[in-house]
């Protein structure tokens, strides 16, 4: 059988694999782990379907023209828009392949083995000699922490629920639950919507790694780092909750953080960070990218214009970490990157997803109503771009770990093939919009 006219042979293989996954494998899936593997494989194949025949290793930017073409087209400035349109087309093509199927949960991986019996033995020693574990479920999702839902019954036969949040062997952020525990207590004491932690266990011998036991929060995650919830009201709730976070007293929260996270960066430190991220990009990217060159140049040109604002910053404030219950925000999760920083760090991080559902001015109005500060739009763009670079640096590390053979965790392959190119496309869209505006 030959490939249809106009379809590159390599793409044909990927398309057949996708069709087989959807037709033969997906209906037979049962476990969360199997569903994750199906979803992650499907996402990577959708990406690889758009790969150039000559680039099977998939660089971050498949659309980048070779240097000779740049020269022939009149230089970098003349081709930035053309490159950006090619990046947009690639992402649109990937989405068309994915949108035909519903999203599937991601599964955790790379962790130490853990069993219901081991958890019950620990809780009987620590909590109640008669406690029983009646339900034990390791949730899908999590690339640096593992979440385990527990159904329990106490000595009087009264059922209750708790959650274990546990470190994984492979944590691309480098943070541990030990870093999160004190700040979660401080936030819960102030009424901020987080799961209240009951205690921290730092002895890895007990259940394989450090962990904390927390309350269960009702609700579910209704979006991800690229897409918001379907409900416009839920997006505005997330804006108000972010404003409330940024209104918390920095002097009271800072002592609960790791020393390195207790103060925001000054202008010189911000510039050094941009230069460091530029070196990381140059050492790890696999193709020329005019958009990324423009991003670094714009950040360095504008670093001294950043307003000197300070707030408690979540660091990963996006819809894969925000839970909603019947339309209301019930909890903000995963505080491993929390720090004292600029409020535009969180605003810039969530901006791309927000714009898929809500006008930015409406989001900012809800943010200010929740207690947020007036933040200049230029600062939001600055930290939006900076946040993407920081995330890329983390994903480069994950990619290297996977490609070196140190792990077979498909989640790390997924972030390399699917998420890295999308971040580049988003950065390209942001910088094109910035450069199209008249100078402020």
C-alpha cells in the first residue's frame, strides 16, 4: 500500500499509528496509567505528524528557515512574521489532530512503590491504632510530586478522607514537599483556598520519600497550562483568587519559604537571569529561531523598565493547578515553586490560557477586585516571556534526562515533544504582538 499523494512517507506512518490507537487501543483502556500512555503517545504522534521529513529528531522550531533563506528574504526582521505564521500553522495542525478526541488523564511516573498496607501501617502508628485504609488511589498526573487519595475509617467506624502528597524520584523542579509544608500552613491559617496539611514526614524510610498528609478538597481540575476552564466565570474566579494571593503580607509569608525564595530579584539579578536563560536556550535548542532571538533582545532592552512591585508568587499558577467545585474555585494546588517576586510573574504565566476565554482587561478587573495591585501591561508581557523561558529551561532538563536513558518515563518524552514547541510558538506570538505595537 502506498501513501496518499502529497503525504510524506514518514508522516503516513505516524498517521496510521494515530488511527490504530484511536480505533483499536483506546476502547480497550481500563486503568489511568494506560489512558495516560495512550494520551501522551497520541500527543507526540500528532506533533511528529507535522515534522519535516529531514528532521526526525524534532527541533524546537520546525519552521525556522536556514540562514541562507533568511539572507535571501531580506534579513531577520523581514522573516520574523513569516516564521511566526509557520509556527502558528504547525500548532493549529497539531490541535486539529487532537481535538477529535477528548482529553485523557495523565499518570504519575518515576516514583517509589507504595502500597495501601504500608500507608495503613504508618497511619496506625502515627494517627490511630485502629484506622483502616478502605480506599487507596494513586492519582494520574504529576511530574515531580505524587498524589494519593485515601479513604479511611476510624476506630468508631466513621469514614473520612485524606490526601498524601509525596516526592517522586525524578522532580524536574528540584523542590520537595518539605519546602511546601510551612507555606501551606501559613496560607491555610489566613483562609486562602489550599488543602490544609496535617503533618510533614521527612523520613524517606517510612513510605519511600518525604510526604505530607493533607485534607481532601472537593472539586476537579478544569483546564491545563495552555487551556482554561470552559466557564468564563471560573476564569474570573481564578483572577480574584490570584489577586487575593498577591495581597497577602509579604513580610509574614516570606519566613515560611526557602531562603533563596524569600526576596524578589532586583534589576541586575533579572538581567543576569535573562542572560542565563539565553545561554540555556543556545546550549539546548536544535534549530535557529528568529522569534527567540527577538525575545531575548526585547527582555534585555526592557529589564530596567520593570516596576518595583513585590508579592507572594505561586510560580506555577495555571489551570492544571486550580480546582473548581460546581463552578467555584475550591483550591489552588502545587506550591513547590512559591516565592517572593513580582506579581506579573503569575499574571504573565497564566496570560496565554486566559486569552483563550476572557478579555485581558476583564481578567485584570477581577484580579484587582480580589486585592491585586495595578500592574503595567508591559510588565505582564515581560514576565510572560520570562516565565516561558524558565519553563523551557526545566523542560530541557527533563528532555536531557529522558534522552540520556536515565528513565523511560513517557511523561518526560511528552513534555519535550509536545510542550516545548508550543512554548516557542506562544513566545513567538507574544513577541510579534509586542513588536507590532508603537513604542510606549
